[in-house]
């Protein structure tokens, strides 16, 4: 996961589950409080605004928001909360999504992206829950053959400092 300057600020780990895809997010550098988080339609995280990621992943053409009667987008996730030091460490469920084949696959059309916003998602406003700027972005795509291991997690330093 990267900030608009291209600095790595954390990780997201996705895992196929019977009910969907679990998304374990560990990032730093946010203001304390609630932040919207969504899966977007393209695996592109070009800063500084991350508009390259496109709109929310919405293969069924629904309205935005878990509280909207005609929603939610498949890419809508519950808000995450950054603690007093700006760290988010949470596991979420992207219900109904898959990492396998099909129109609900996170790898369909080369992949998707995961974006954390500056403000909380209100659960109903169109098209993105009035969740503000795109602050952190990570690309969701298959690793190329011969690619290196994942980079180290910068939030691990926070744990070491607390000891």
C-alpha cells in the first residue's frame, strides 16, 4: 500500500474464503479516526490522486453503500479506524468476491486496487460515500513469474518502537 508520494506505508493481504475474500490491512500515516476503504476497478495506483484506479468495483451495477437499498457495490468495505498514532490493523470481509474465475473475481481484467480515503464512508452517498480524497492505494494483481518477494512491512517498526 502506497501514499501519493510513492512511499510504502503498509500492506494488504487477501485470502480466498468460503464467504468471500478476507482483506487484512495494516497501514500507517493516516489521521486518527474512520476512513472509507474500497476495491476499485483497475490495478493502477498512479499518484498523487490515484484516479487511475477508476471507480468502485461494481460488476452487478448496484448503487454505492452498505446502507443503500439498491447497494452495495461489490467493492464497498466497512470503514476502517486509524488509532491515535495513525495506524490501521484490521481484517475485513469482501463478501461475495472471489480470487478465482468469474465476474466477481478480483483478478478479472488484470486485477483491481484497494484504496483508503481521507474521510469515513457514510454508506449511502453516490458514487463513493462522500469519503474524500484517495490517500493510500495498493494494486491487486497476480504476481508475475520470477517476481521478488513482497517488500518488508514498514508498520513493523511501530511494534519495535513500542517495546
